[in-house]
């Protein structure tokens, strides 16, 4: 199937892409500006032939191609990037444009290496989400440090932690598993929680601390633990430590280069993982569980101590990810 994309096709894709970007940006930018949000998705593979996503990060464009054979021999992504720059950065000089464009290629392996380092260049900047601020790095990895599709989940968690703090009359104990750069923890801490942030990666935990500092949160009052989730849960359960609110947002698959951590397959392992998380939940507590596994089939019936399981996928669906639900999300409460 190689060679189907020639100059003429490139031109046509570029024009369609640019037209769509202008239209979407005109619609979305004012809406997000009103909410103080300067990082959002402008294009989510809306046109079947233009297999890409484009995210706006405070005037920078992150363009990711879903790589396919037909474009292997042509500079398809570079051409789309030029089209995007003329549509969304019309006033930015050519010399400056290069620094504002960040190109990524996603290969669709079943267990694709989404977390590999891409470039040594690095491009760090601060983005806003209402009253919250986050560091993103648009160059070093496939992911930027902030999952935009979780924006409404973060808002919901922040709101619920705030309500919980009022109801309990003390700081809620908040646990963030597979925490990555700690964005859920930032929302919870800003809402008054004492947070515990757990991730296998030292680098991401350091990033989480910097996100706390950026939000004027005192890191000495919060815990950041470099641990495998399963090990952590069994340890704290024995010590009878409990939390009022737990976020579980694991990768679909994980065989992170740490021999102490067993490989994770979320479809297979989610009942056991959630059972373990329920084991550290305080009475009246709540778990928010999310997965971006594309064909996830929940099997939550067997969760013995669970009083209520509710799917909230549509409630936390971000409007800029309207093409399809980016993840499925559930609340479990006891
Ligand atoms: C999908 S990201 C989580 C996204 C995060 N909840 C957010 O919204 O920003 C997956 C994270 O899980 C971590 N991770 C993978 N396997 C792990 C394990 N066995 N124990 C703890 N963390 C793990 C990775 O280091 C990565 O930071």
C-alpha cells in the first residue's frame, strides 16, 4: 500500500487539516479562555484521511501522527505541521515557528512504548487549568506530563475532595496510584487533602513535586512514594493505613523496567487491583478508577465490599475529545 500519498494528496490533506483547525480553534479557544484553560485538544483525528491529533499548549502546537505505511516515504507530518502553523500561528515569524511546533509519531503496537524518551532538546513550559498550574515538557516524551483528556476528571476529584473536607471537618486522606506527574494530587491538595502520591518512576515523582511547588503547596506536608502499586497496597493494608479518597488510573499495560513490579494487564488485573485498593479505603470512602484501554470490559461484580459502582465516563468527557471517549471512568464507594 506504499506510495499512495503523493504531492497532490499531501496538498489536499494540508488544506483540509488547516480549514478544520481554524474552525475548531475559533469554537474552542474562547470557551477555554473563559475558564482560564490554555491547554486543550484542537484536532482529534476528525477527518479520516488526516490521522493525527493536535493539542494547543499556550501557543505551542503538539502534532502527533498515527503512523501508517502510506506516509512512510513522504514528509507527511512535516507538511501537516506547516499547514497547522499557517492556520493557528499566522502572526508568528518563520524563525519562531520551529520552536512552537512539536512533532510526534505514534506507532500502534499493542503495547506501544508510550513513555520512551524522544528528544534531548526538551521544551518545558507552564500551562494553566483555571486556578491550577502544571509543568509540561513538549519534546522529551510522547506524553507531555498532563493528560488533557482527564481535565474534567481532575475537576470532579477536586470538587469532591472539597466537599469531603467540609463533611469530615478535617483534611481528607487522598491516595493517588499510578500518579505520573501528580496532577490529581495537586487538585486534591489544593482542595484541602493530605495527599500520598505513588508511582514507580523517580523522575515523574520529582515532576509531581515541582507541580506542587508551582501551585504553592508545601511538599513537606505531602508524601511522594516511589513504589510498585501492588506492593505498596499490600504493605499499607497490613499497617492498617487508610484513605478517604483513592484515584486509580493505571496504564493499560505495564512492564516497566523494574524487576520487582509484576507486569500489569488492566483488562485481566483490574478486579484484583481494585479489590486491593478497596482494602485501604476508610469507611464511607470512594475510589475513582479510570482506564484508557480501548476495548475495556469492566468486571466489577465480584468486588465484595463494594456498596456502589457507578460509571461516570460521560460525566467526565472533555468537550475537546468529542470524537470518542478517551477513557472509561468509574466511581466505587463503600
Ligand atoms: C497512564 S499514566 C497515569 C496518568 C495519571 N494518573 C494522570 O492522570 O496524570 C501511568 C503511570 O503509571 C506508572 N506506573 C506504571 N506501572 C506502575 C506500577 N506497577 N506501580 C506504580 N506506578 C506504575 C508510570 O510510571 C506512569 O507514571
